[in-house]
């Protein structure tokens, strides 16, 4: 049943080759991405007072620290197949970091365009250390993406943003992994929404899983139905919620600070076909979820990831989770991607001399 795998993990292309658009000429570029943990969130279940099972998909444990690696392994492998020598992307950070790493692995040149002053320090560090050319654009993400499209139209450079269909093909494998581990599909899937690519990819993966399962067993029980896709944008960058582009999006969740999603229509289609929602959460709600994950679940995720948890907390009582429901929340990136946010919400340090009495005093022990 399903896409069950065996043996040592070799990366998403090797693991799911029969479900990906490969040819005999495809040279696989991999850092053994994928295979990320699905962790039960017991403290969150307790906090919400639900008997449903809640799981966290820890995509921050991919090689460059975000889910982008799933799509990048496919995009860069296909770029090599086309004999491209340089790849390019616009990015708020995670795509840039992933593109730089996979380009380095493949021996390709890499150019990343980022909104000036709008990239988290951890992500910019990755771009630079991998040797990519980093260009800051005076404007927002959408301005940077427009410029990337322009240069690709006149020069033989391969675009690797999520409008590249191979990115979505790679990212859909996360849905396969979830179904493999659960031996069923989730009831609800909560996910941050920025450019729209990830919710689109998961929905594609769940539909493929279901269609293959029903093809072999037309009497599948309801637990194999695709989940409802529950997307959440940040309040200051929620064009899919308000219904129009946001010219100057602002949010602490930098990875989803996008005012005009390139795959907005596809994201809305995933919402509608799945019977789900795309809603928004405030920065305050995101930060509370961010802190809860770290302090209560032991999971350090970047603020954008916490939008999924904030969304679940916001509407859990409304959707009335039942005992046999299964909820999966995608945490898209690791917390070290954005160390500045951690520094503002975490506690400070205490400095003492190397004396036992001072240590006991700090610990409140007499």
C-alpha cells in the first residue's frame, strides 16, 4: 500500500523516481534531501484540548534547512539535463540558500536576487558561503522576480523559482512521505502560504497518492481521502485573503513576505478542491506559536513556519477536531535561518564569577 520505501535514504529523486518527470538524460544532483521527521506534537494537543493526533513535518531538517531543497534537487537536475551553466532566482531567503547550495554541488553558476534589506541573516550567510552572486534589488520580492523573468527571456540562464514546474514536482514528495509514515492521508494539513508553491505541491502529491491507491483498491475507506489544505498567510502579507496584491508587504515572517504570489491561482485551486481555507494570522500570533514550539515541543522553526501552528491554534475550536482525525503541520524552515528573531524573543544570559554560591543564587537554591 502506498509509496513505501526500503533501504538507505538516497534523496527524493531516487526514492520516488517513478513518480517524477525524469528521462534517461537526467543527471541527479542531490544532497540527500527529504526523509524528514514527522513528530507527534503531544503538548500542542494538550494545549488545544483535542483527542486528534497532531504531527509536525520538520522540513527544517533538509540539507540547507528548508523545504526548498525538495524542489531544488529536481530543478537543478533538469537544468543540468538542459546543459544550462547558470541558474537564477528571486528570493526572500530560503530559495536563494537552496539554489546556491545545489548549484555548488552541480558545478553551476548561481545568481540570486533579493529585496534590499529584507532577507534574514542566516539565509544571506548561506547564499554567500556557497559562492552565489547575491544582488539586492531596491524593491520587493515581486520586483525581483519580474527582473529574473526578464533576464531569462534574453539570456540562457535557468530560472529555478517555483514557477519552474520541476520545483513543484520535487516538493510534492513531502506528501508521499507523510502518507508512507501514517499509512493514510491526514484529515487536515496546515501550511504557511507565501508564493503559493508549497500548498500547490502538497495538494498535487496527496491527489496522486489517492488516485494510485484507489486505482488498486476502489473500496478504500475515507481515511485515504486527500486532506483539507489549511493555508495561512501573515496579516501584513495576505494577498490571497484580501483578494488583491499587497504593494509593500510587511511581516516578521520573512519567508512569506510576498505581496503578489506567482502561484496564487494554483494555491486558491488547492484550497477550493480540498475544501480547505486560506486565512491569515498576525505577527503576534506567529510569535506566540513560534515560542510555544520551541519551549513546549523542543522544535526550533523559523517564524514563517509558525504561521501554520498559529493558524491551527486560531481555528482549532472552529473545525472541532475529532478523535480519529489526523492533523499535519508543515514547518518549512529551521529557526537558525532567522537568528535575529530568536534573539528578540528569547531570554537573556546571566553572567557570574566561577563561584558555587553565585550559581546557587542564580538557580534560587539556598
